[in-house]
């Protein structure tokens, strides 16, 4: 299951664009989305669609991310309560992973350094620096 947690990298830029996390951190290597049939989410009109063969947890994570579309950035948002008026970076990732059944509670960006395995995941990759992205 944790292997899944280490492709959401392809779709969270869509979700994090709803919060202004991306301007806070420079990635060590550029992250770009490239659709691969059957392996990555399809992005169409701002909505992510899971590949048919994706595990149920990945489909739930993508659906959760879609529900956050249009939510504003809110410092600390998504940590004190699951349903919030806005989310910060790690709050967004925590929400998505909780809804997928892959996390209990929430984590700060620092907490995600120890979450899952290092490196690219089979389905979900979490990148953490001073802000967290999935």
C-alpha cells in the first residue's frame, strides 16, 4: 500500500494550483505532467480521471483531489479539521491521502519526509521540501 504513496505527482499540481504552494519552493528537478495511457491520470478541463487499472486507493485519492478544486490557500488549512474553508500544501496532501485511506490524521510538510519510501512511487509520489506536493 505504501508503494502507492510514493502518479499523483502528475495531478497534484492541478490540486496545488488551488492553493499557492508552488511559489514557495523550487524543486530539485522539474516536475512536468506527461500523460501515459493506463499509467497516469487524464487531465481534462481541470478534472483528473484515474486510469481504469489504478488501485482503488489511487482512484479515491484522485476523486478527493478533484473535490478540492477551487478551494483557496489557507495557512494551516486541512490540519485542525478535515473539511476546511481552505488548505495549505501539506493539508491538501493530507486530505487526499486520508480520503484514500492511506493516512490517519494529518501531517506537516516535515512529517512527509518520513512517509512512505524514497523515490518515485508506482502510483503516487510525494515531494516534500518546505512545502509538500503529491
